[in-house]
C-alpha cells in the first residue's frame, strides 16, 4: 500500500504522503472539510464510480491485524477512522486518523507475511445466517427492481427492463410474504432511486438480504443467459454470504429456466459497498436476445424465476439441513417445511 492521493470524486478525502523534503502528510481542504481521509459515511461517488482501491487496502490491512474497520467497502467512514486511530495509538504513533508515512510503514511491517483467512466482518455474516435458523418467517428481505420511472433500462423487442423487474419483484414479494418473510420493495413503479438511495433504504429497514433484479443487453443479439453478482474485490475479500446466495440463485434459475448459465461474478459496485447486509444482483436474460426476450415476456416464465430465487434464499438458510438437489425444491416444499418447523 503505497502513498497515494485520494480521489475527490470517490467521496473520500486525501491520503497524501509528500516526496523528499516534504513535511509528510498534509491536511487539505475539500469544500471546507478538513481531510486526511475524509469521513464519508454519508457521501458516495457520483455515477456509481468505484471507490478508490487504496481505501480497500487500508481496511483489509487493519482487519487482518485485528482492528475492526468494518466491511471493506472502499469508503473511509467513522468505523474505519476509529480502527485507524486505535491502530496508531497501539503502535504509539500520532493518533490523528491520517494514514501518513509512519502509519504506512508500520502497516507494511506488521502485514508481512500477511495474515489471511480471518475476515471478521464476513465471518460475522456467516454466523448471523447460522443463528437466524432455517425458517424463513421473520426474515426481512429488500427486493430491488432495477431502474424505474423515466429510467426504463433496456428497451428491446417491445419489452422494458424496468417493467420486467417490477413484475418480477411483485411476484417474488408475494411468495416471500406467503412464507412469513417480510418482503420490502425498494421503489415504487414510477420511481428510480439512485443506488445509494436503494442501499440506504435497505440499511434503514435493517434488511437481512438485498436482492437486485435486472435484465441485460448487448450489441450482439447472440448474447444470452443469466448471471449473478456479489461483493468482492478480486484479492480474497468477498461477502461470503453474498457469494453463497449468488451461487444458489444462479444455479436454481439456470436449472429451472434453461437460461444459459453465465456464472457468478464479484464486483465493487456501489449497491454492494453501500449495503450493510449481504447483497446480490441478478441479470436475468438479455432483452436483446430473441429467445431470452420471448421467455421474459411470458408471465409463467417470470413465475418460475421468482420461485427459483425464493428457493435459493431458503437453501441459504438451510445451511445443508434437509436440502435437496438444485431445481427440485418447490414452493410447496418450502411452505411444508415452514409449517413443519412451526409445529
């Protein structure tokens, strides 16, 4: 982790280490806010730009050393600042919350060889799922239909992504409520919140899971299939529960619908870095592909997709207990399991 400057667009201040002859870390002003790393818990990058990688690195190093910097999300918020100040105090450095040359040297010294495998934030995610138990009743899920309002998303073949996502969300909402879950939809049919607003809705609601529903497009009409996404940085940091749920959703939807399996992928999209609960985004078919579009235009097909996603959530909470092979669990099975556990 070398001395670097913060990116003003990212919503953080500056991590600045001067060159030869420089006094070291300097404080600068961004819009009247004093910054080393500026606290940015309520500020996000415009346009969904990814957060700067050096903040991820700092959070990961602190976490590996046993300092709770919170979820590695790339934003220098109050929890990361507290962890940094605690680290500085314990190392008998100036506890100023600025990651300057002396702090960086100490992080490098203690992080080599780096301690892998702890990831306390994501281990806590796993433990929360285990403690929640296998029943769906009482679980609070935010369903996030993409786009909305004037933002129609992909428009092709007489179909609009925003409409497809809204319809899928309502079908999934009904099934979840039937099992006793508390299902909340992140937007109305005529609204298009930003990703930050969608994440804030889930955080304010105290959601256990966040599911974002989309469809895709491509200049080539041959592009097709379903893909699922979860939080991950590509260097070992990933939302363990998000990755697990993305895998369940991917396999269930692909097995039930016959859509091409485009696998799961990690991303640092704002919708993942800003939600405090495990989050998954599903791209269900390509509206620019005639076969995928024809399927998505069929209400019965959308029922199958909604059931597949519900089953995936159920399998997440089962943790292998009484699980069944992919594609064989039915909505009736879920209801029967919920009733049996209630007795």
